C-alpha cells in the first residue's frame, strides 16, 4: 500500500472512530442525566409536601423538584391541552390548568393529568371533570413540563382553551393575559376529575441509551480493527512486491 493510500485509510478511520465514540459518549451522558434526574425526583417525592403560599412562588424554581401542597381555584377557561402525550400505551392529552393562589395575581400551572383522545377526531376535546371552588392538591413542582420535539417555530398563541404541542410560560402569559410562576406542578393527588396521573419516570429509556452507546462503541472498535487489517495487508503486499523486484 502506498503512503498516500495508507494516509487516506488512517484519516477515514480516525474520523469514523471519533464520530462513533462521540455518539457513544452522548448516549452515555443522556443515560446518566436521566438517572440523576430520577434520583432528584425520588428524593422529592419521599419528602413531606410543603404548603405553598403567595410569598413562596418566586423561590420555587430554584428549589424544584419539590413536593408541594397547593390551595387555590382553577381557571378552567384557560386550560391548555398538551397534544401527542402517551400514558399506559394510549395517546391523548395532558391537561394543564392555571391555579389562582390566594394573595397573588400570579397563577401556578398545574399538569392535572392525562386523558385519551377521540381516535375518530384528533381535535375533539374530551369531557373531563372541572373542580369548582377552592381545591387542595398535592404534586411535584418542576422547572418545566416535559417537552416533545417540535419541528419549526411554534405558532403564535391563540385564544384559550387550546391544543399546544409544548408548554411555554411566556406564550401562556401572552395568550391568557395572566402572569404565571416559572414552575409547573405535576399533580399526584386525586382530583375527582377522571384524569389519569401515572406519570412516566424520567429514567425511562435508560437501557435504550445504554444499548445505543454499546452499539456506537462496538462500531468504533470494529473500525479500528478494520483499519488495522487493511493497513497490515497493504504493508504485507508492499513487502512482497518489493521482494519480487529485487
């Protein structure tokens, strides 16, 4: 094998190995991040709930995840339905409704639960219970709601209630004219509204990430072996050719 050919093989192999190792490292980091987040969530869920008052709202994002107890009144007319969510193998919506807390104009967005969609009409909003008057609920305060991949920029928010792909605090304020705290509470207590609350765990998919990481690392090893074999055979053929010319 000529030196130029050997150089091409080395460069191509090095690029492929660097890319596959980088992808394997990314999958490993994703698994570690999910496990760390799950550990934080588990610790928060084991703690006693903290009753939230108006003066606590500004500090909650820094303390999330945090198990909380809320008192307030739902503004059902400003509900957001998060589309393309899954729970127990069913597709549907996660219902998010602002909760007005006594003593402040700032509301808290509550992920009240999941409801399956009408398979015949994706845009039809199913009937759900709407608790009236003051409610008391428990849940897990999070910095933001879990997000789905969204292709392109989200359209400008229209009037509420509405179906959204993802929850955005600024967009909600624009659509509702209501200030909201920079947290969302994933309700865990029963609301008597028929919504399901078997929330998926953040660590879901860790084994998938580890499996992908193993595949990328294995491919890096394979590229290393193939490059070594190609270079060795090329060198052997070059030596034989040199010996025949003598």
